[in-house]
C-alpha cells in the first residue's frame, strides 16, 4: 500500500507527563547533526557533520564524520571520525586506519568508519545512569571497513568489517576482523553455497559504479556489554568488555570475547534449529542490537530493531533466485530478549501499536536502518528510520511522543530517512536552557483538513430503506 503525499512533520504527538523528556540528536539528511527538543524545535545544527551515527557526549560535544569517501571507490566509508565541541571545533580525530589511493584523488588517510563507534565510559552511546562517555580522554571502539580475500567465504573480493580500538592519540591498539571468524558462525552447506555465489556483491553506492566487492556481513551495530547481571552470576560469555555486533545481511547477532576474539554467544543465521529460536521467529535484516545498560529497565537484555525486509543466505526461492536475501518479511518489530533463555520478554510491532495483522503490518515497517533506545522511565524510543519517524512508546505500547523528520534529500533522493536517533538529558548540553515543554494532543485525522480542502461532515445524509446501524467492524 502507498502512503499519503501530504502529512504533518515535526513533532505530532507529545504527552510531557508520560515521556522521558530531553533533547534528541539525529542527522537531518544532508544538512548535518541536528538537536531538537520535545516540541520539535530545532535548537542547534552542526552543519555538514555527517552522522553514521551522530552521538552527543556530556558537555555539548558531538561525534560524527566530516566527509564520505567517493562512492565510485568505496561503500559507506567515512573519511574520519571526529569529536567537536558545541561551536564545531574539533577536539579529537581518528583517520589513520588506511592510506587510500583512489584514482583522481590525492593519497589520503581514512578511518573508513561506518555504522557505529563507542567512546569509553558509555557502553551504547546513549544515556544510562552513571555511565557517561569520556570527553577528554579514553579509548574509542570504531567499526570500519577493510577489503579482503577469503576463499572460505567466496572467490569474490569482500568488503569486510573490522573493529579498531583507538586511544586518545588516535593510535590503533587492538583490532578484530569479522571474516577471520566466519567458520564459527554456523553456516550450513546451502548457506555457504549461496555466499560463495554472491556474497552481497556491490558495485559502489547501492547499485552502480565503483569496486565490485561483496559486503557479505554488513555489520551495522557494535557496542560493549558493560556491567551486567549475567556476568555477576558467573556467566563468562557476558564479560563487561565483550562486544556485541549484528550483521544485517546474515541475520546474525553475536557476542565476541574481547580477550580471545572468539564468538561466545550467537543468534542466527538459522532460526529453525531449536524450539526457542522457532518461538522467537526469524530475525531479518536487523539493526542496533545491544545489551540494555545497567541502571535502565530491562538491563542485561538484548534490545534490537528487527527490520524484516530481505536478508540472509540459503536455499534459492522465487524472491531469491541464487539464495541471497532469501528470508523475507514485510513488517518490523522491536525485540527485547533474555540472552540466557532466548525468551522474548517484550516486543513492539504494528499489532502492539493498534493495527491489524497481517494486513496492516506495513504501518510499522522500516526494511533498512533504524534503532531502539531504552529510556530510564521504562519507555522505548524508536527510530523507524526509512520513514524518518521517531516514536516514544510506554511498556504498554501507548504512543506518547512522535516526530517526523521534515528534512528531505535533494538531487533525486526525495526521502527523509534517518539512520539512528538518540534521546539525551537536557543537562548534557549546558549551553542551552531547558526548553518549555508544551503538550501536543493527537490530531483527529477524521476531521482534520488542509486549509481550503472543505469541511468534514456530510452536507446531507439519508438512510437507505431496509438497512441497519453499522457496527464499524470489518468482516
């Protein structure tokens, strides 16, 4: 089904009494990193600071990137990762991952950062009591790219994912390469054959030009676990230094040991292997898998935006003729998972939000990007990224805040998508006064009209002989 071409943007619903009130940071399309209040007022723009993603640190510092590599030669490679102050001055930078010599360009050191990073002190990059990111010291985990060859996966060249730990001086002191651990991931023979045929090959950008490489895993989230109850109870898999990542193309979420590099916990790629996985259902094309930090409701559980859409490697089918992207689901869901039992302890989907399934499942559906953040009052902030829509929902699925990004692309990309968003305390940006919080009641869409479009209601109404009062229920 299609969507209307005209609809409200900005903040559309706001209940101050039920929200966890604060600022929200996101990338406003090509404009830069944008800070808004709960009423959608645009308070501060860090012009041209790209967000993959943008994150606020206490004191009004923001992290992001200043430029993207030429798409003819790289895919989603950010040239650097920087921390800037409230006025846009650079106070920290990392770009010494790889010296790049692209045709027509001067040799340039690049970070090749993509999708995530974490500054020491914060496990996820969002607010948790007593866990604030360092702003003038500390190490940073950076998720980056590296081009490799690995015949176990495919004879094709691969765009691989690498995690660097970088000190305050910008020096790499630890690294982990994803393809080195593919044999631990449990791909069966059918999936391996599909991977070998086409490991999600990309020719630059999304479809054309540039290097012909296979973005086989496509890791889009990376964070440390931090202190948690499972490790306190003696489960070594959940050591606070261990790192959780997810690969959207493989439908895999895994935890790796920081000490050994080995995979110690995993979901996917096959969700039919055990009764627990079958009950959970297939996680497809997911984003932002992370452990809820200590001090927040649900701490220790895994929170993930399960996009649906298309992903995975396996047996060919009509929608996946050579076995790539062979899993398909046309709706999204947020899952909160107990990592020790694999029980889904909370989930949010279109049905939770009041729509009928499966016919209205599309009403909560972002097949790419997106995120979820647990808030201190138990609410969850959701970035439905493909639609540029943010929602704050209570544990009982009441929608208490909604915002639709009004920032649209240009040059043929007429979309308002947002990769990820974060809610943060007002006091993290001391340069700004606390905003006035004004409730925004939900608009009654049955009576709201664009000015000049006519008034709601029938000019004349008659009842057809022999009919009865309708009950407004669909058959």
